[in-house]
C-alpha cells in the first residue's frame, strides 16, 4: 500500500476544529444541565403522582426513549415548520438534546427517589423537618448521589449522540469534520482525528462530572 | 408530477422498516457472539487479554457511533476495498453492540458474589467448570433484562447508518419526505415505526427487571 497519511490539515483548520469542539461542549453543557432540571421535575411529578403531569411525563419519556435521536432531530427541524414552528439548526439541535436528556434523566432520577427508605422519611418527620426539607435533604440529595454515575454516563452518551446534529448542519465537531474532508479529500485522517477528539472529550467530561459529583453532591451537608 | 398516497408512503416505509429490523437482528446476534468472546477476554486471569478487551470497549464506548461508521467506511476503502453501505453498517453496529454487551455482561458476572467462586473452587471445580456450572447460570439470569434493554439501543442505533447511505427506515423516510414535501407526516410515521419496534422491547425489559427484583427481595 502506498497511501501516505497526512495530518497536516490540523494546523490549517485549527480555528474551525476549535469552534466545532466548543459547539459540541456547549450542546453537552446546556443540554445536560437543562435536561437534568427537566428530568428532576419529571421525577418529582412521577414519584408523587402529581396529576396531570405524571401522565404527560410518562408519555414524553416513553416517546423519547423509544425513538432514535436522529429522527427526533429531523422531526423537530424539518417537521415542525409545517406546523408553523420554525427554528434555526442550532436551536433545533439544542432543543432535541435537552428533550432527550430530559427523558432519560427523568427515569434515572426517579429510580433514585424511589430508592429512599421509608424509615428515613419517618425519621426526618419525627425530627420535625418541614416537607421541603425532607424532600431536599432526605430524598433528592441522596437520590442524586446514588444516581450520579448513571446520570454522568447518560450525559456522555448524549455528547457522543450529538454527532448526528451535523445532519441538520448545526456546526458542531462532526459538521466541521465533514466540511474539512470535503475540502482536503482526506476522509480517513479527518474522521480518525475527530474520533480521537471525541474520545478525549468523553474522558474529560466524565472526569469533570466525577469531580462535580464528589464536591457538590456527595459532600455531606454541614452539621 | 407523481403524487403519493398515504399508502404509497406507508408501503415504502414498511420496506425500510424491514431492513431496520434485519440490520438490528444481525448486529445484535453477531455483536452478542463477539461480546461473548470479549467477555471471556475481559474477565480472564491473564493481564494482556484483559487489557486489550478493556481498550476495545473503552474506544467503542467513548466515541460516537456515527464516527465509528465513517472511520470504518473510509478506512476500509483506503485498503482498496469497495465497501457497500450495508456492510459498513452491519460491521459497524456489530462492533458497537459487542463493546456495550460485553460491558453489561461483565457487570453481571462480577455481581455474582465472590463466595460462589470460592465454593466452586473448594469443590475442586476447574475455572471452566466454575464458570459453566456456577457463575454463568446466575449471571445470565441477571443479564437478561439489561440485554433486552440494550436491544432498544441497537434498533435506535440503526438510524445512524442512514447517514452513510444505508436505505433503512430513516433514510427511506428522508427520501420520501424530500419527494412529497410532507416532512411532518413522514418523519412522524418514521418515529411511530421506531416506537412500535422499540416499545415492546422496553416494556419487556422493564417487566423482567421488576420480576428479578421481586425474587431477590423475597
């Protein structure tokens, strides 16, 4: 084989690659944060069976967990305009990620809330905790502590899944890769490098989430 | 201009859906076989196979499926092979599934209490016998629910293969949407198609999980 590998394009396209990385990080951060908030509210509604939200949330979760992200993206970006809801590719991408993370995190956090032992709630009641205190200190915080690893994995999976946002030309990392390889015809090198960047990002995001988990969530409240 | 009736759309989508189903099954079954080999490497006593399996798993779990497909698709054509889209899709999804399944099953094997291994050893069972008669039967019971759950991920993963040009459900949907100018209807039907494929699996996985917990607490 006489093929010469050539990675010199990295320098030439460094600004674009940086832009793509930043965009993917933005999608992950905003999608992860807002999605987790939606998931927390959903988990609360589902755990306490708050009507009619519990039922609505269940439909939402089942719909989003049982259809591919790519199809959700297409439906939002190409489908919704015919109902008069028009948005840019960036808005569609972030909306799809938020809704996707929201659906998964609802189920993850709900599992954590349901694992609260009844005795702990009763113990808190006998210590005259208010309803809100019981919810926050006895249910939500330990629940988040328990499900934090699962939640982190889900956020990393969403980051990896965001690669398909390139298909509606949201300018994230894979979109940049597609652009570069259409210019230099070095498809293998470009995609190989991009894959390596994703790998490094997945590692870094997982480590940061572990750190956040250790310092912000696992830390015990002050006595 | 050619007009499409609703039946034309549905009929074509059904064809795409059949390919999605076929690709999912092939990827899942072949991926499962590969995962079995990976699993044994991952829990082997010796370090080299363990390390190699771990690297393989981390690479496939740490990179997007789309880029795995791209790299495979363009990498193989560098070697002078002309890879058709269906082959790249099948091989890519198979490798992807094998990494995830191996990791799921490893969790199940490792959650079998240590004492079970020791009990096996004290009965003078060899490693292979301990595995075959003590560990795997217990691990398999635990593995069924998450494995069925992962099948949903495989079905959804097939949607990504549309991007490298494999004409499954999503790709068929895009082509029809472009021809009919009715994206909401067509992608809505596509979504319903995936839901019909995935929901029964999710439901079944959940039921299995509940049953497993019930037997454990009783």
